[in-house]
């Protein structure tokens, strides 16, 4: 089979398997569906990896229904939908499949009583993400966006606990609002360009120049994607949803679902709007600032959490901000760095959420203060968490480190922001790990302002089984960066112009202060958190209260009320629109 | 024709407003069904019979029904407490 | 007349959002979300409408008679399915929340805060 | 935040968004005079190329058929999610009775109601099938037909009451219908690929215009959507109606204490 004929298979295969499982849901043993689902994800991932390799020689295209642009017989009219695999898109899709396989292995026998419904939802989710990566058509993008949203909504509420349900409700309302904005944006762009194909839209946009309808359409679509990607001020839903979803689902959410929205944004910016000066100003300036704000807010909030999964969720927000900084450059290097960051962060965050799942299962709680030393019996998980925390905090090894350096080398300001955010999230993870697994104490600091609740997950499988996918993902995360730099050079260039020539290998940043700044700062913050003592003297108490004040304020803003979230999202849309009409 | 479209649009705007304004969900269900009906009329006027039919079947009949069942189930929960 | 449909679409979006922001009942909030969504229907179908054109169905009149844009209609059909799917899920979540908390007031229901 | 604070935020954003919206509305092509290259091309090309008369069906099942496949799967995902979330608490047994609010009077159904419901359900089911079958020629199609067919099930509930209804409706059957329909659609997409064509390429004979079975592969896709939608909405209603059955000791699993 040619690469072009293989291109739709990674989407069709999980859809076919999921619907087939649904037909026999009442008679199939659940373990069998888990095995089938893992195999499906693996095969889909291998196909995507092959496509990523094949796409290095030129884009792989598939026109559904055989409706090629030529079949309309009219210049400038594209009838059909197409999938287009450039190296980056196919690689991101392959990465998604890898995470799904790991998460499904992690859930082994966890969802036994649920009639294969869990596997069906996960496979539909996988198909949604894969289609979202590969599609080259704006409305088709919306369809896959919605498929992955709907699967994600149901999976969040899966545990049927109070928090899960309320978190899922907030998630659904905010993201449904986002997707309706996206649809309105698609309508506006269609009204002006008369096409839905990325390439053709890019041509029309280049010819039309800046235009209020196109800018408005971009605003709405960007708002939707930023909602999915949890960028300030669209980010509030994420901490609620990721903290309460079942851990294997959080793995997917943080590892790929949110970052893939940024990937689509990057693709739209690069392939459709790159010749629209107004939109590009918005991307280069406003999105850069939003990214920086997200990184700092997410980092500070992560440091001020005590519920392990909520902590990880805020850390994801911080890292998404860093990724947006990479996109806002709109250069091949920026995009290459972003894709590398997506991989590095996804692997480590997936590992960490699995560790959180192990803690919730074995220790039956997720509260780091309540769990002082209770994880000693499962110390191997603690070791894995420590390594992952160090990598997250900027240990100069592996993919994430190279990506961080590449993004930080852009300007001194971004370097400071990225270093701060990296250190805050890394320190938060290490602090929690040290407390839970190794009984390191330290009086609670700002994290006592955070909400928490008792939560647990089913403990019905061995520690070794649960640790296997974690270790496997971490092993991938420490691959030296120079191995992937040639690929990323071409991938970044092809993301901007899929039909153009590839680029030179992405440059490796030289050793400098920046190399060690994040990890040094992480360690300082961890020591600060673990060595601090309860304030006893009046002056110390006053200072402590003063320290808590801004964090209390931020916790208050992240209120858990869906009305607040929607109001903040509107402020975000207004910011985007205001920037364009200024 | 233009008058018909304008009238249908006005009705849609008003019925949407009424859905939001009926704060009691038991009443809102009926406003919602009416909104669905008005929308499907608008779709027929806009020469979209396919869409009108789906709107009629889904948002005038099925969705309000789901709302009603939810409210009934909630009321039964309430009674059980 | 030439901008009126767009204003109606914007009105539906705005009023739906107002409802969501001020709502004190989950089920009411879900109803407001569907009003918000109907704004997208109006926008999309308005974009495809052409004065004096018939439906894009050439059963009674021959192919070639002026007809409105079938693409946006197909998009709205998808939109309606999506809306129904999301509404069903939201109602189920609301129902289960009510079973566990006995309340449907968004102001009282906040994840991970068991004490309110 | 209180509602007042939120309204403040709302007002601030409106202050920016209203002028922006006005700006966009004035720049949009005037209502009734669209930029319609795409739709016009479909209207011009398809009747001759595919021998069918309903252009919306052509867009849904052929030109942009892949969107519809995704849309079908959205519905399947939502209904599967609904099942999981509702069933998690209560299982699937058939012994329960319809629930009843304590302060409502209990009125027996009259024979007339039962009769009307039985006739109505049959007619509605037939109408749904009719609408689904004529999808490629006249307004309607698998989706609308499927929804109507599924709503005939509600009339059976109204006429027969909970217990008989529950014994007719089987979750496994509706689930199989839902999954089977969607699977046929996926197969209809995949088989041309295996034969060396593009996914969803219309390789079947197109038939005569205005005929019931014109449109080649579109007929299969339409049929598949009809099955799947009928199954999905049937399942959705079954699960929702199950929530109104009389309360027994529904265990509420809760992963929080």
C-alpha cells in the first residue's frame, strides 16, 4: 500500500474497532477489549510513525471520496476533504497513539465491569485526536475537535464522584461554548473565502489581505483552541477536569489533548493566516504575552496546590503557556521547538499522572499534606516520580530540556519567564513527591490555601504492572535531543509550508547559564519548601499571612463556578477582538 | 419573502430571549420547545428543509423530552430524600 | 435587512451567554447553552442564503435552477447532532450531581470543595 | 465571584465585543448575496455526476461524507458516555417499576390512549423508514428518519406503560444497532480503500435520477446512518426513561468519601 492509501487508516481503524466492540459489548470479555484496544493504538501509532517518515520526502495527501481539487473542473474550488500528513502532524498523531497504548496498559482490569465502554470511548477519543492532527479541512477539524471533546466529557465524569461530575460539567460547558465559537468562526471564514480547504483558504487570505471578517473568524477559532489548550484567561476549566478524571484519562488529557489544540492553532496560523498582517501581529504580540502570563500563573498555582492531580493540572497549564511562546514566534525553529516540547512534556506529564494514579490507588488519597510518608511502601514509584520531577524542573537531559532551551533562547524575557515557570512546576512536583514517598516534612507553605478532597481509585492490579508504562515513557523522554533535531528541522519548516522544501536540522543551543538555571532554581525552591518551619514569632506570622494573600486571591479566582469561567473566557475573546480593532 | 424571513428572525430572537428569561426550568422546557419550533420554521423559510426537519425532530421533540425526564427524575430524587 | 440576520445570530450568542453567566440552575444553564448554539445555526444558514433561490433539492425543479448553498446546510446538520449529543451528556451529569448533592445551583457546586 | 461581579466582567467584554461585532457584520457579504463558489459548484456538478436530486444528502454522504462519519461517531461517543454515566449507578435489570411522585394522582390509561399510541407508533416508525429511504431524493435522510423512528419508541412507552415497554426494549439490541450502523459506515468508507480507491469513493452504480436507490455508495451510507441514529436515540431514551423508574436501593458509587 502506498503512503497515501495508508493515511486514513489511523483514523478508520480505531473507529472500526470501537464500533465493532460496541456491537458485541454485551458478550465480549472486558480484558479482550483492552487487549484489542492496545493493539489498535499500537498499529495506528506505527502507521503514523511510518507516515511521519514518508512525509520527510514530501507531504502525503489523501482526498476523501476521490474529490481532488481537479475534479471540480473550476479553478479555486475544492470540493472534497483531504488529510495531509506533514512530518510534524504524523509524528504528533503517532505520539498520541503511544500515550493511548500506555494509558490503556495502565488501566488493565481497572474498568472490568463497564462492558468495554471505556475502551470504546478511548478508541473514539484516539480517532478524534488523530483526525484532528491529520486533517487539512477546517470543518473536518471541527468534527474531530468535537469527537475528542465529547469522548473527553464522558471520560471525565466516569468515576461518578461529586467532584468528577462537577468538574466534567464545568469542562463540558466551557468547551462546548468554545466549540460553538469555533463553528461561528468557521462560518465567518467560509463566508469570506468560500472554501474550507487549508491550502485554498491560505491563497484567498493572501489575496484578500487583512479583512474584519477573516480577523473575526480567526479570533473565534483561536478562542476555541485556546480554551481547549487552557491559555489564560480561558484556562480555568482544566484544573477542575484534569484533577477529577480517572488517572489514565488525565494522562491523555495532559499528555496530548490540550497540546494538540495548540498544534492545530500553529497549523492554522502557519498555513492559512501567515499572509494576514493583522492576524500575524495578534499572534506575535498578544499570544506571546498570553503565553507568558499562562506560564507564570500556571507555575505559581501549581506551587500553591496540595492535591496531587490538581497540582499536576496547573503545571500542565504552565507548560502550555511555554508552548504558546514557541508558537508565537511563527518561525520554523519556534515550531520545531514547540513540537519537541509537546513530546517531552507529554511523556513526563503522562508518567506523573500515572504515578498520581498509583498513589490514589494504593494510598487512597491525593492530598500531599495528608500523605506524609504514607507512600514509603511503594518507594519505586517515588523514585520514578523524583526522576520525572527533576526532568520537568529542567534537569539538562532528554527531550524536554532541549525544547526548553530552544524556546528560551529567543529573548531574555522569554528565558526568564520559561525558567521561572519550569522551576515552579518542577519544585511543586518534587516537593509533593518528597513528602508523599520519603516523608520529608517542612511546614506547609502557600499550598494550605488550596482546595482538596478525599479521593481514591480502585486498587486491583500490581505495582509492577502500573509502573511498566511509566518507566517505558520515561525511557523515551530521556532520548538525547540531537537524535531528533534533523527531523524537527524539516518538520518545523514543513509545518509552515507543507509543499515546500524541508529545512536544515534544528540548531542545538550552546551550553550557557540558561542550561542550568532552571534546575538550580528548582532545587532552591524545593529546599525552601521542605526546610521551612512553622512561623511562631508574630513578625514571621504576619509575613506568612502576607505571603499567602496573593495566593488566596488566585485560589479565589479559580473558584470552580462555571459562570465565572465563562465570564473570564468572554474577557479573553474581548482581548483578542480588542487587539484587532485597536 | 424578505418580510417572512425578517418575521421568522424576530420570532427566533424573542423566543431565545424567553428561554433565557424563564428561570424556572419546568417552564423553560416549553420555551425551549417553542424555540426549536420557531427555528425550524426559519430554516424552512431559508430554503433548508433538511435542516428544518432535523431541528423539528431533535430540538423540538427529543431535547425537550430529555429535559423533562431529567427534571422528573430530579423531582423523584427530591421526594426520596 | 442585509445585516439583520447577523445581528440576530449575535443576539442569540449574547443572550445565551448572559443566561449561562447568571444562571442559578444547572438545567436552566443547559437550556441557555442551546440558545447560544442556535446563534451558530442562524449565522451559518444566513451565510448560505441567496435571494430568490430555491432549496438545493432538484426533485421538483430541474437541475440548474438557482438554489441556496447546500454546504452550510450540511454543516448545520452536523451542528444539530453535536448539540443534541452535548445536551444529553450535560443532562446526565446534572442528574447524577443532583443524586449526590441534592442541589442543582451552580453557585453551590464546586469540584474538590466538599465542605460547602 | 457573585453574579454581580460576573455581570461586571460581562459588561466590560461587551464594551469591546459589540463594536467589533458591528465591524464584522458590516464587512460580511450582504445577506442573500453570498460568496458561493463551493455550494454553486456542488449544485452544478452533482446532479449529473451522481444522479441524485438532494444536494444536501450529496454533501453529507459523498462530497463531505467523511464529516458525517465523524459526526456519527460523535453521536456514538455521546450515547456510550450517557450509558456509562447513567448505568454506573443502577445496573440493567428488568424488575423495577415506573416511578411515581407521591403527590400526583394515579390515572389508568384509557383504551383509546393505548390504541392511538399503538397506531401512532406504527405510523411514526413507517414514516421514519420512509424518510430515511428517500433521503437522496427529497428532504430527509438517514439522520432525520432515524430520529423519527426512534421517537416512535416513546409512543410505545406512553401507550403501554413502563414494564411492557422495558421488556420490549433491550439495551444490547439498541447498542448493537447503534454500533452496527456506525460500523457499516466505517466499512463503506474502508472497502473502496481496500479495492485501491480513495476512502468513501463512490464505486457503486449510480442508478436513475429520482429513483429510491440512486446515488451508489450514498445509499449504503444513508442506510448505515439511519440504523445508527435510530439505535443511538433509542438507547438514549431508554437510558433516560430508566431514571424515572421507581427508586430502589440504587447504589451510588463514589470515589470520594
